[in-house]
C-alpha cells in the first residue's frame, strides 16, 4: 500500500483536466500543482528497462517471489518519493497515460482513484482547431499545420493521434472487470462548466475527502504548466473564475464522421446527441 493517497487525473485533451486540478487544489487536504506529470511515463520506462536487465532476470530465476516483491516496493517507493515535498494527505498526478496503466496501478496502488475527463468530441476537435487558427505560424509537434481541416481532424483522431490515443484507451477500459471500472470517476466537461460546485462535491464524496465549499468566481491561481512543449496548440491557462467556453463551429462533414466513428463514446456519455434509434442506456458515471 502507498503511504499517501494519490488521485490520478487523466482523460481527453481540452476536456477540463487543468481546471479540475485547479479545483482539486482548492481543498486544504489535497496537493495539486496542476502540471502534467512524468510519473506515469517514468514508471512505464522503468518497467521496460528493468525487464531487459540481465542481472534482474537472473535474480528472478533464483528467487522470483523475493525479487518481484523488491520490484513492487521499489516502484511504490519511487511513487511516494515523487511527492515527498508535501505533508498533505492527498496528491494529484495528471497524465493522459494513466488510462492505459489501470491494471498496473491496481497492483502498485490497490485503492487507487482515477478521475477521467471527457468532453463532447466535436468540441474537443473544435477547441484544438480554434487554437491552431490563432497560432498558424507555429506547427503542431506532430506536424499537422500543413493539413486541410478534414485531414487534420482525421490525424487527431487516429489511433496514435492526440485525441485518438486516449479515446482508444478509454474504449479499452470498458473491457476491464467491473471492480476495476468502479475505481474510475468520469468528469463530464459540460457538467463541470454548468455546475462546478455540485460536480466537485460529488468528487470529494467519492474520494472520501471532507466536503468543502468554494466560490467558482474566486479561485486561487497557480502558474500553469509550460505550453511551448505543445507548440502552444494545447494551452493550459488557469483563471480566477470559471466561465464556460463558447461553442465551436465544426464543419458538418467532420462532425458527422466523428459521431459515426465514435458512436460507442456517445452511447456512454452523450446518448442524447444520437438519433433515438441509436440510443441505449447512458453511462452510469457522472
């Protein structure tokens, strides 16, 4: 078991994870820098490196149970060391990669709690495209600036795209045992914008932290993470008040393709946006 409770924040891009971390940080018992963290990727790379180490493999041959227990303790020690600077009971770690590490997390942190941010997909795309139009003289990290809008949308939603990768991980979560899925709380962007206090009260209740009140119009602001890494295409600005963003106009062809290709996503989170004949029971989480 870990000595400190970690809250894993993940989900789709442009879906409110920066705001969510800011709101979590309003709580006196929760430590939240609000920045994306390398912890997830570091653990994954550490696993890959150790799995190729001949000395470790030789030790596993001799006494697997002992050496595997060492690995478990070492991973957990690294995770706790990452937040050694705080004495708060809870710490927030944000990374989109956590969605693909759920089964590993179950072993490292059996009582883990994960908050997954989702947003209507055409608005995720629309937010990215709107920011690109403001920064046309800079290219995306994956060099999408020269694409047409349709081709850029297609690339963003590909399996290895900025939107497609976490979407595929989110789809794979639906195959996990119910007990594991119960460790996930879905934070719907539109709900967070409309009723931030209600959503946060639900989150704090689910986490088991004391309930607290806050004023959505008077939020504490910390320096947000660097945007140059993302070539300023995915800004992480924090503000002292919550204000719902404007609706982005999305071309009909792109919008239609998104809803057809990712019908499963709309069935889970936005069934009301599907034609009645396609609707099933909405997802149980909020």
